[in-house]
C-alpha cells in the first residue's frame, strides 16, 4: 500500500471479531515458521485476561499490525526462560495484575503495510501503557531472523555487536534498538521452531524511567521540587541571636512558599567576627567556629518547625586543632548530614589556615538524591561527576566571592556542571560589605538555578536568577522527571555517551 492511499489509521483494542483477519495476518507475517498463529481460543483467553495489552492497527478498516502482551512477576522469569514458560505453556496463566513487567508476546506488521513506521506506533503504545500502569519495564525475547546466515562464523554476541555497528543488516534487531530497547541477554532454545534465529533469541528491555516502587507508608515521592535560595546580606549583628533571627526570617519566607529546600551561602555567619577584629584573622575565624554547634542545632530545629530541608551554607569548624570549612544538611525529619569543603583557595590557606576535607558523598532526601559542594569545589569537574554517578539530581553550591571575576568562575563552572552531569545546580551567595571584618570586606553574588540545555529546559540553561548584589530570596521549581527523559532521549546524552572504555573516574 502507498502512503497516499491511506484514508485513516486507527489504533484499537483487539476484539474476537478481528480473529479471522488476524489469523491471515499472522500466517503472512511468519511465512518461514510452521503454524505460527494463535488459535481463536488462545486469543480469547488473552483478551479476557488483559484487554489493554492487546491492540491492533487498522488502515482504511483493514488490520495492518498487532501487538500482544501480558504482565508478569518478573522475578520468576528473569533468569534464562523460554517463550513457552513465560506464557504458561501458551495458556497466559502467568499473567498477573500484581506483576511488575510488561512482557511482549508478539508484535508484527502485515508485509504489505511495512515501511510506514506502524511498528513504532505499537511500541509507543506499549511504552505509554507501561508508564500508565507503573510497571518497571517492557521485556520480550527478540528474534534474530538473519543470524542463521552468520552462525558458523559469529557467536550471537558478535552478531549483535556487528548489527549495532551497522555492519550487518537485521531488520528486527535494528528496529528494536532504534526504539530504545537494549539487549540484555542471549538465550538459547527460547522459541521452538525459530530456525532463522538458529534457536537463539535476544532478551530486549526498555526501562520505564517514571517507575515508582510501590510504597506502603504515607510518604510520597516528589518529582517537582521547589528550591528556595537565600541571597544573604552581610550586615553587622550584635550577637548570634540576632543573626539567627534574620536566618529564621528567611527560612519562614521560603517555607511560606512551600519550598522543599532552603539554601544558605558559604560563611553566612561571618558578620559575627566583627567583635573579634582585634585578633589576627586566623584567631578570629577560630573564634567564629565556637558558634557552629549552636547554629547547627538551631537550623535543625528550624528545619523541623518549618517543614523544610535546609542546606546550612558553610561555617568554620575546628577538629583536633585543625580548621575546616563545613556545612550541614538539616533534613525536615530531624536527621543531620555533614559535608566538607575539599579544595581551599590559596588565600583561605594562607590567611586563615583552612584545611581541605576528605569526604565526598551524595545524600538521600525525601526529594531524591542531592549533593553539596562549597564554592571552589564546583570548579573541579571530577567532584560533581562522582556525585552524578551516585545518582544526584540536584547539586547545591553555597559560595562566597568578593569580586565579579571570582563570582564568574563559580557561576560558569556551576552551569557547566549542570550540562555535563544532567542535573540541576543551585548556587547561593552573599552580598554587601563587612568593613569591620578582615578578609571579608566586600562580596559579589547573583544566585541562580541552572539546568541542562535541551528542548525540555530553558534554551540558555538558566531556570531562575536573582538580582545581582541585592538581598532577596529566589524561588524555583525543578522537575526531576525531565532529567530522566533527558538521560534516555536527549538530543545529546552526556552521561550515557561517556567513553568509559578508554577512561574511568573513581574515588580513592
């Protein structure tokens, strides 16, 4: 049939009234396989068990293609299995509404209708059904109809590799790979009578990126996360209570907008050093470290009271006589996590005697995995990549920069990290002046939320940006689902396309 002869294309649920036409279509589609058709009784049983899984494409009212499927508890079949076993000896008694995988029983296009991308429509329907039913994946045993020509010289694995490199033409396998299915296993003796495949089949899988494991608690998994960034004004405070009052004001504000996270800048508590200006700079910051325990305790209380996860910027901490720059994730369930600045700038080492930390890790939250890197650390691309490999979706960067060129380093590197690691990056800094605090005279900041650059995101990769050098809060929503789509279907896929065959990155 020619495309210009098509009056209408319809995707319909399979009905028993279609059976006579269906049988003719199956026979014509599998000419090289004897009795390769389902009986009317078997089709009736399949429709009765799972009507949504059985669909046909009709062109001008005539059946042009079909897709049959069941739902299975895949734990019972994930090791080597046969077509006969997974279909329950062709009874489909293996189907269960409580299963977790959509298993493909059959897909075919009638020869006269091939070349019109009708198979893609059937596969797209299966994917939508898998997402709708919250199933983990689609699985089926794929035939290799041209393999018998190469069986004496190539193993199934070698054959698959040459098909993927377009060195061998296999219309079935090529079609499945082009529809985002990936080979996961070679199975011997899968389908009885499949001589063209030399008795081999490839287990093909498509993963549902939206799958949510069933939960039996009252907790919900959020996909749209609201971030609250605090662009903090450096100003004199007479004591820690006054600083905490200002911090609580901002937490209350972003919580009022139902934010899931509040992000404070690096060394936001530096104004408390004004009373120590008579000391050397190294002694003054060590004196500031004495407030850290109280600040962490109060921020943890705020996170519970205002029902918000707080990234408490950073603050100095002395351990075994050594000075570190650290911060705390205060979860709204009351738990705490500590993170460290790993790279200290030459000025921080020379003036304050800061030491670099040693631990990098991702943190689980009620909004997914996050990472935190303090200022200078984001300028080292290895760190965010390690976090990306742990599954981080949002990277928070509290920073403190005095000049605009220093800010530009943090800003530009943070945006690059969002692109190359397919994640959101939120940066928050301080503004204003502290004339009575040595080494903290001026600050420059523009807080931002960066995204990857692809069709589902802003074209410039900027989700939201604050007014430069102005005290304010910045509220922005980020959609984790879009990251999953990007990872699988993006115009470019930085994480998937890495040449890990020629390089690797690992923690020591």
